[in-house]
C-alpha cells in the first residue's frame, strides 16, 4: 500500500544534508521513500508550464513514536499533544482513508474512517535535488507521451508481462484493437507521479518508479502540506521550525486544472470527465477531493 505523502520542509541550515527523520502515524508496515507528484501533463504533444508541487512519502508503525521522540529530543508530552492535534485536524479536514478492518469502508462514504498514513512533521529535503526532480518532470512527461504513440514497441516490450498479468493483458488487448482501427488521438492527457529516493551512500536522487495509471494522492497530499503548516504555526517556535519554509503544494488544484484543460480541448459540450474507481476503494476520499476541486473551480462540472 502506498503511503500518503508528507510535505517537504526547506530548512536553510540543513538544506545540504538531505532528510531529517519523519515522525509517522500509520497502521501499515514500514516504508521509506519520497515522490514528486507531477500533474502537469502533455496536451497536443505540448508541455504545459511547470509548476512543481512537493510531497514526500514515509511511514512506520506507531510503536516507533517513543524511539523517534528520544532521538530528536522532543518531550514525550509535547509529542503526544502534537499527535492529538494532528489527528483532530485530519478528521476535520478530510485527511482520511477507509479503515481496511471495517467492512464497507471502501464502498460507502463515511463508514470506517481513519486518518491517512502521514508524517507528523515535514522533513528537510536538499534544494538541489528538489530542483533536479522538478526539471525532470517535463522530460519524463514527454518520454511517456512519445512511448504511448509507439504501438508496436508497447506490444512487443510488454508481451511477456501480458502472459503473467491479467490487467496488463486486458489493456494490451484494448490497445491492439485501437491499433487495428487506426484510431489516433490528437488530444492526450497524462497525470503522472514519479517516486524518488535519496541514496544514503551516493546522496543521489534515484527514481523508484513512474506512475502513469495509479498516480494517486494528488488530493490528499495537498492537505498534508496544510496540516504541516498549521502544526508549525502552533508548535514551530518550540520545535525550531518555521511554517513559512514549507513550499506551496497545489497538487489537487493543478490536477483539476489540467483535467478541465483537456475537456476544453475536446471542444465538445457533451463530453464528461469520468473517475473510474474499484469496487472496493478505501482511498476514495483522495479521488473525491479531485472532484471537489474540479467542481469548485469549474462549476460547469457540477452535474
């Protein structure tokens, strides 16, 4: 299960030293990575202006909280208070997912809610690596777009995967039929999420994967940055952290913006934007947030 991203913190004193450790609140297993969410997409083979968002991904188990508090010298009583406030904030602002232990939490809104897996505090991230990731966004977007146009390459390179994975097999069958029809789309939109890690030994930014289908958390990650900003407004002085150093994160708004742009390019008033979800989707609130942003910014999508 991919964890929800935490915002990055631009700490000038530590900007060259990579990450500081995150405090985690999560019911899931340990995972340590970061990702760059890039909702800016290609329309008509043309890159839109790049406006980077910033999110990172970490999680651990609650039992590690005390150890983390000892390492960073944060008073346990203060830590407990921050945790409490973070959970209240998450509940009030829709930073939630469905609890997998509760039946129907992935089918009926409002049933079995639990806070999203989040970092309690933002971690610092090297500015040079952040800029590098931002510069790569448009390059990877164009790469994916060009590969998508090479039908023969896709069919051949994924032929072995098709035999082992039913989902990929069905996609390739649909793709093959489109090729036979010589169906070409001049208007294309891609919402991509590129996952990165900082290598401990080389200190290099390494790409883990580039998500082109399951590129989730655009909706919730924007709220995480707001959570961190509000927590640092309240506790930043005692923690020695400044909320003004948290970069702006508009991933949800930007995703809605490019969806609306693609709809406009079709120039068909009867066209619709569909959000296809699984029968059991505990991450439905991340998707609902995209719908909220879309309807709020573009009232014509209210129906």
